[in-house]
C-alpha cells in the first residue's frame, strides 16, 4: 500500500490521512465524530463496529464511518495492527 498515494487520494476527496498503531487486544469503544471518517486497515486483524454492525475489513479495504455514527475499533489479532484514518474537512 502506497501511503503517499493514499494520502493524496483522500486529500482530493476532502479527508485528512493518518496512520495509527495498536498492540494486540487494544480496543477503542464508542467514538462519535461530527464529521465523516475514512478507515482502512494496513496491517493486522481488526474488527470495526459501526452503529452496532460488525465488520472485519481486509487490508486495504476502505470503510466510510458517517458523521454521528457510534463506532468502535478492536485489534482482535495476535499481532500489532495498523490502520489509516482520516476526517472530512469541515
């Protein structure tokens, strides 16, 4: 995955682009944002829950988390997980 190309693509679409890293077992629960968020796994095994719907996106699979949606991200794998995320410019 080319991080620079991804960052440029997301910027053209009005989103920031950052990379996050978490150890095995890390869970981020019940986040809500006022703007849309893009999410894309880069490494590891992640589970994401958006308004109660569970998903296990594959590496490079982009998800849109709508503004106002309650969402959680969990590293359910045995290794470090990394993912890209970005917020729509307001």
